[in-house]
C-alpha cells in the first residue's frame, strides 16, 4: 500500500484563453481561416505556456488521482516506472521550455517518446509535503506536429499537478482525428452481441448464475439507460444460507474464439446502495482452467469491483502453463474513483488477452479514458476468458455478519460486445 500522496493531474491543453471548454489535448488554436484557404495556414501564436493538467492523460500506467490543495485534481500514488501519456500538437520545431508543478520529496522524471526515447530528464527539487507544490523547469527539443509524450517516473512518491510547454509562431496543420478515442459513426457491423433488456428474450442470450429465479428480472423501477426497462440483479444474506452458499446474481457468455474484443455496458446503483468494506465484483473476465493439465478454478484475471464505496480494477497474470492463485506472476489493483448513485455509468473495455507483452487493456468511463495497460493481463490458458456481468459477493459466504448491508441490488443496461475491429463508439451505451 503506497503511503505517498498522488501526483497532481495535468491540466487540459489550452492554446487560447477563449478556447472551447472541451478538454481536447489534440486541439489546434481556435483560428478563423477564410474560405478557400488550404488546410495549412500561417498564423501568429503568442509564445505563452500551454498548460496541461496532469490528470488529462490519454493513457497511463499505475497512477491514481486525488483532490489537490491548489484546486481540482492531482496525480499521485506514483511508483518508479509509472507513466502518463499525453497527445499534444506542437506548432514549431525547436527547443521548448517545459515546466512541471510537483510536490513531495526530491524526485526525477523523464519526458519520453512512447518508444522509450528519452527527450529530457528533469529533477524536481522537493517540498515539505505532498500538497505543497513547486515548479521545476527544463528544455526539450520537439518537432512540429501532433505527437505523444510520456512523463515517466524515475523515482517514486511525488505528486503531479500540471505541466506546461512553450510554443512559437508556426505553420499549423489541423490534426487528424484519433481513430480509437473518437472513431467515425458505426453501423454496428462489428457487434457480436447486443442486449437492450427490453424483453426477457435478451436473457436467453446468456447463461444465468443466480441464487433464485427472482434474482434476475426486467424492471422499470428506475429510468432505463435506454428504452423502458433494464436488468435488475439482487441477492440477500439469506440467499447465502438457503441457496447452497450462492453469493451471486450474474449472467455470462461462453469462452470466445478470439483473443481481442470490445465490451460496453451501463450500470446503475440505487441511492440506498450501502458503502461496504467487503468487496463485490460487477464485471468479470473469468479464466477457464486447463483441466487436462490438472489446473483448477482461479480468480478472474480481469474484473471490475466495488469496495468501500469506490470502483476498483483488478488484474492477475501468469506465464506458466499451469498456475494457481498462489503461483501467479503478478497482480495489480487500481482505484477507479468513487461510485455514483442514482446515475447510469457507461463503461467500455477494450481487451486483447495475453500473458505476454502484447496484451492490451483500455478502459473508458462515460467516454473518458480512465486506464490503459500494455502488457500481461491474463493467464496462459487454452481458452479465452469469458465475460460475466451482475453481482458476485464472495465474502458473504462465511463472513456476512461483518457486512453492514443485508441486500445488494444492481441494474444493467445496453450491453454490447464487439470484435477486434470494433471501437469506442460502436460498443458504448447509446
């Protein structure tokens, strides 16, 4: 458990003071270009710093955000090797001054290209606490155009509020749209499953793992994410006793044929959803044992859970052909922020399952990317992990008396699964 305070998040990329409020790190200046001009035009841009909030990364590894004394959020809980990636549009090739607003002990960071090329090494002088900030400056050579930069932690335990770079008079070329984060509208041709939960026939598309028939129903008791009804999942402490220790109300798919998919769904927690230190899973990508090798069930390699009123992501991985929960190669638990009650939250997971370096895990919440991991994210199994949705609360089997709640209720709607050619818009709840 890290004891340091989180780094301050990087501010939104702002080129003019009157730029639109949409946080878009790839935006060019809000310029008026007369009709008939080409896509590239000469403009004059003041040589003033362009500030980026630390939390406005397009991808990251290992970090979390928290409230910042200077306002807004900061990025923190930084370990050595953690990083944040930002997409920027530079107007002039040359030497640029860069500034970093940071707090905590004397530390070191690097500005790198995504391929690991080091562009600058910056020493942060250190402050008296994790929420007393100072600014460190350096120089970096940048080429003109749209590009990605990573801020990489060489040392641990510092907090990060924002960073800035200067820009000059230049030829500005409107940047290309990001094909993953802002794809063109889709006709749904890459979807392999869609459940709107407007009819009980949608339940026939899934295997059910429920403690009793009434644990899974269609309902209109809360406003649906779309349409008139949504799926309602429920179980109680008495179900654990009366239904053979079941602590779940879930639906699942079978093990898919390929290794890469997109998953979208929307969840709703009622206002009386009690904060509980005993965790539950609401989405799982569960392993399938290689029974012929003597393997048994293990924990899911990827799961989305709730604990102490906060969403969390858990990732497990193992390279060995036969493994157990005790012999896995690694485990990572990531805080994804507080739960929202009486509100639909849209989730999208893009996963390429792998126990090696080619694994991909990208997560969006309400179309804002909240996590990226390139690397191992599953076990070395013959079958691809299968998808489960609902509620699974294993601590209630034997430890239910320590939980402050007697019933768990979750609503789900607008579930989509897309193949490897799908994208954020295609699987996002509509």
